[in-house]
C-alpha cells in the first residue's frame, strides 16, 4: 500500500540523496523514512520520537510496510536517538517551531560531526534557524517555499562546511535582512515569498495599531522594531 505523503514531505524526500543513512527527528508516523526507503533500496533511516503516541504510530507504520530492517524507530529526545559516532549522512527536522529546531541542533551538536546535510522545515522563526546553521558551521545551500492547506512553509537546506558546493550566500551589508527573509528567497522573490510577506506586513500593521493604545516604554520599543520590519518588508516585496 503506497504511503499518502503531503507535498511538504515529498519535497523534503526529494532532497535526501540516494543511498543515504538519515535520521528523521520528530518522525511522527514515520511516513517520511518509509516513503524514502520504499523508493530507495540502499537508503536506511532512523525515525526518532520523544512522545509515546507518535513513537507507537511510527512502529506500526514501519511494521505495516515490512521495513524493520531499514527503518529503526527509536524513542528519545532530539538528536539523542543517534548513537555516538553513528555515520548518519543527513538529518531531517520538520514541522516544529524554529526555536525548538535550533535547541535540538545545539543540544545534540556533537552528533553532527558525520552529517553532510541538514534539511530543516521550521513552522516559524526561520531567521533563528538560519543563524543557528551559521554558528554550527553549516552552509545554507538552498531554500524552498511552498504552500499547502493554506499555510506557507520554508524548507532550508544546508551542508557541512567541508561538503559545501557553493559560496556563503550572505553579505555583510544585507546580513540581517537575509537572515529574516532568506538570502536565496530574497534574491529570487517567488510568488509565494511575496504572498507570505504581504500577509506578515498586514499582521505587523495591526499589531502596531494595537500597541499605539499603550504609552509604555516597552510598547514604544516594539513599535520601533516592528516599524523597521515593515520598512524592510516593503522594500523586499516592491
């Protein structure tokens, strides 16, 4: 029986190299590892889950597709499911908040030494993830933007310094803007990029209007910060 995959997970699967040994952190039903391993005879995967319900769901999916020899479902927190010196090529962390993805990477950074590629799909705070990649010495090599069920997602692809295929996409002059918008997306400005930031512009305008009702120093600081973001958005989508 074929696995019903979301478009988001299919795009992530397309970024996993043939024959990879990869870990899917927060795997839920283990749809992604099973989908990849059914298509690629040489692929092997770890499906990591910290919650008991999703962990049991993942076990059931793997058993259903008879992939016990290729997909190892493990119960544990973040990159803690990867054993010391285990030669994992690729790590996928998708469908979580950007701050949580950053924390998972920092907490398990000793498990990144063999990793050649990170495929990250934060639900928010993408700038936080881009900054973490820099600090962990991974080079951002591509950004994918897509819409599914009315939500816009960004997928960030990064490679270890030793395996980078292109130069650093950031520059000193536009660094903060590139962190916020994404250096590749800001350069290409696809239709969904414009749509996403038009929606964010409207949201920030409403928040500023609400905060103007307050005369607190904190509100004034936030208004100033949000106003700067509004200006950047207007420049980016013009």
